[in-house]
C-alpha cells in the first residue's frame, strides 16, 4: 500500500502505479492537465514511465476552456 498526497488530500492505493495509471483511476486520462510531482513538473511524455512512490506529493491542475 502506498500513500500519496494529491492536491493536499491524503489518498491510499493498494499498489504502486504510474502517473498514467493514476490519471486513469481518477478519470482524467484524456483531459488537458498539468502535474507537479514533489515540486517538479512531469512532462506528458513521461506519464507512463514515472512510477509513483509512497509519500509523493502531487498537484494536478485541469485546464478549463471558456471565454
């Protein structure tokens, strides 16, 4: 089990997962988003490669269109 802090909220997961898997579990897979992991921006090209570890702090921002 790992613990992640996502947008200030502590969340628990049964297993390690990649950024892409996390987004899929949060129904954010095809959304326009920006992710910061432990103070560093995660490039979209690395979502499938970066494995999250216990204690990671994430900020996820969803882009909203409009005028």
